[in-house]
C-alpha cells in the first residue's frame, strides 16, 4: 500500500482537513488528501463506512445492500484499489447479462457485437438501427466521462426524443427502457440520453471485477488507513478567511465545533445545502432540483443453484408491469453464497419501491415472491429459501433529466475554486461508485492546490 505523502510536506504539513461522509466519495477524497500529507478526519453519521457501497453478512450469504456491479471501465477505481494495497482482494467476476422476452432469457457476454448477430431478442431491422446507437455512443464516448457530463451538451436529449429520431419502438422496449430501469431504477421517460450513452459505453460489452468479500471491501480497505469518527452528524460547515468551522454532534448526542484548514462535503446532493448555508445559489439550485431514485430490493438465499448462467436479468415493462431487475448474485461475484447454494435479488424501480417502501419486511418479501413466481424463471424457489433480506435505498442514484446538464454546468461555474470548502459526490456524472470516487479524488487535488496557495495559520487549527 502506498499511502506516503506524494511531495514534500512544506506548507501543507499537518494542516487539518475534515471530510463529511464516509461513502466512497468521502473516503477517496480523504485517502488522497492523507497521501498528500494532510491530517485528515472523516465524520460519518452512521455506524459504518461505505454509505451506498456496503455488504451485510447474513447466515453465510453476502448481500450487497447498495452498489453491486463494477465494470472494468472503472479505471479510476482500479487505480485507487492498487494504491490502497487492495489489488489482492479483487478478481474477475460474472459478466453475462440476460434480457427477458416472451419468457425466454437472451444472454449477452463481453462479446456483445457477436452475440447481437445471433440473438432472437431483436428483429434484424432493430439490429441495424442499433448501429446508430453504437455510432452515437462512440462519437460521444470521450466527452461523457465519470469526471464530467457537461462537455457533451448535445447528448442531453430525452430518451423518448432520441428513440423517435434514431431508434424504434422495439429498441425502446427491449433495450432503452430496461437499461434505465435496471441501472437507474427510473423510467426512460424521466431520463436524459446521457445516461444511456454512459451505460452503453461503460457497462455493456465489458468485463467485470468484484471482491469475494463483498462490495464493502473497498470502503473497509480505505477506512483502515483513515481516522473515521462514527455516529457523528455534521450540522454545518462555514468558511472564514483562513479556516473552516465544522459544527457536529458527537456519539453521545452532544454538540461540538472544530476548525480545520479545509473541508470536503461528500453527502448526497440534496443534503448539501442543509450543511453548507453559503453554497453558491446556482449550485444550490442544481442540487435541490436533482432527484434521486428509490430502490427496494429483496435477496433470497437458496439451498440449491438454478441452472441459469446470467449474472443479471433485465425484465422489461413489456414482460412485467413496471419492469424489474433480477440479480443472480452467485453468478455475479464469488463469495455471495456458500458452495452449491444461490443468492437471488429482485430490484424494483422507483415507483414500485415507493409504493412498498414502508410496509413490513414480511409483506415486501411476499410481494417479491409473487413477482418472481409470475416470471416463471425459477420453479420451486419458495421451497428452497433459507435466508431473506430486504434492503431499502433512499436515496439510490441521481437522475439526470433533460436540462439538468445545463443546470450542472451553471452550478459548477458558480463554485469558487479557491474556496476551503469543496464538494464530492455521485451527482457530477453517471450516478455510480466510480463517479463518486472520481469526484472525491478530483476534489482532493483541487483542495491541495488551494491549501498550497492559502495555508491556514497554525493558531486556527
Ligand atoms: C440499490 C443501489 C444499487 C446501485 N448499483 C450500483 C452499481 O451496481 N454500480 C455502481 O457503481 N454504483 C451503483 N450504485 C450507486 C452507488 O452506490 C453510489 O452512487 C455511490 O456509492 C455514492 O457514494 P457517495 O459517497 O457519493 O454517497 P454515499 O454512499 O451516500 O455516502 C454518503 C455518506 O455520508 C453520510 N452522511 C450523510 N449526511 C451526513 C452528515 N450530515 N454528517 C455526517 N455524515 C453524513 C452518510 O451516512 C453516508 O455514509 C447503486 C446504488 C444503490 C442504492
């Protein structure tokens, strides 16, 4: 693990930096700042790190309660894994997607172009039309990145308008809609095409990696190098001339105040304004209008493995009301189920998730079993269940609707890039662990430049 300062400590030596939030955005920022020689403390509201990148161990099964998929296109994440000494914890993982049509699963692996030639999922006419999406994605690929969505304004078109202009109804029903529902837990009617381009270029036709320890391997691995204060809720962050003041609760419920040279706020977008009263108005407008999806998912630990080889099955609205996502976790990544056993997770998109969210777990589980039964993919599943787990995710992932890229651009322009307060989160790009991580690293770099130019006087820290 290389966690040594990357340059002479000079003025930065032991300056204190606080990070609010121990999700992957905050942990990445904290790790990189600490590597640069700062004295970093992470304040985290909950009792564990990771936020939406977490794993629960239940009766021998490993349930990833938030993020689940790590495509090889997550280059920034691979680099951070290496720098944190965690390379030995990841292995190549399952990469076969299935799309359900008329009760049959059509499978695609890393060689999607070849699979498309032979698949019965799409008509020959749709396959030809799909070349247009491939060409558009290729053209925009270098500008729609995990770092920044704002450099391809022409991509900010509604999925419906794009389908009318370039695709057809079949591609909408069996590709665009299931991709939206499964990656963003939201219907394509609410999303900008930017999402689809990024999903197509970063998550389809690529390999995947994962850790047998579950998705929590990375937050846990980073946290081992950091000073994390749990059960600590930040109430406000205020910038003064030569320092920042952070007001927070402590684990006993008392209120405290600390000063630092700088602070990173790494909480979900809509929560930022509540912590940072002086957040510039255009960025505040973008974040307050930003909607996140909601996702409710139910995992079933089974005594035997079904023959299905996909790691994930997209269930379009045409096949099931509202659409669904089905993860075969034991095919997705090693270590999720004991040998010979299976772990299957059903994900509902936002509308269904909201309607079930506050019901007791047993009612939600009964509804999940009913939906699985209707699909008819796993016969006798109910008799094989030995573990059930319900996960509630609100917020889930940010939804870029047509027009929000322009709002993001205005918001970014309004931020003072010499401020001692900086933001990190998954709202800068395709809402994902890699976008959150990339923004955390970028924020660390930005603050390092600021603090080199404006070191905080010792008496303030
Ligand atoms: C169901 C689901 C499936 C997903 N699937 C994938 C996937 O397959 N692949 C992928 O790459 N991404 C996926 N994502 C998205 C990904 O998990 C998130 O985009 C990413 O983890 C966000 O990280 P973050 O650090 O920005 O936010 P978070 O993980 O939300 O972290 C924010 C942290 O801040 C803390 N906090 C909040 N307020 C305060 C406060 N006032 N004081 C102190 N601490 C505070 C929170 O407790 C939390 O720990 C999925 C998400 C969900 C929910």
